């Protein structure tokens, strides 16, 4: 079975978790056939490892990891990739696929244009 783990950086400002959880809720509404959980690289709970553990304990053996990050920086190329690779290596038969960050998706330009216009 496949589940989705949305991964945010995390912050000491806990209000950011409410925003991330709201985004996750919106994604769940758009994809009702998917099990979608959230996790944080740091400063939040559950951690990425704990999120994976939770999904594994529920019987999922495949996870699509989706970073809610703007850029493909060091946190993606090193930190999160390392966490996911170590977890997969320690859990044979558990498959993790890392998707792209938000990156240069043209829909982000629409949001920035809306903000400029005051929308």
C-alpha cells in the first residue's frame, strides 16, 4: 500500500505548523483517495523518521515523500535525502520515492502576481 508524506522544514514559530497542516488538509481534499500525512525535518513533530514509522506501522510499504520546500537546496539534496535513504536501508522492502520541491512551477508566479495586485 502507498501513502504520502508531506515534509516541511519546521520552525520554532509553531504557528507555521498550523499553516502547513492547513495546506495538507487542502491537498487531502483534492486527493481523497490518498492517505496523506505530514512530518517535519526539524523543530516539529512528527519528525520524518517518526512519520515513516507511523505509516509503516499502519501497513504501508511504499511512501511518496513530497517536500513542501521552495528550492532544491542542501536540505533536500543532503538532509532529507539522507534521512530517507537511511530509513529505507534500515527497513528492507519499504520503498520511498522523493518527489520534487515546489521549485520553478509556473503556478507560483501566479501567486506572486496575485500578491503584487493585492489579491
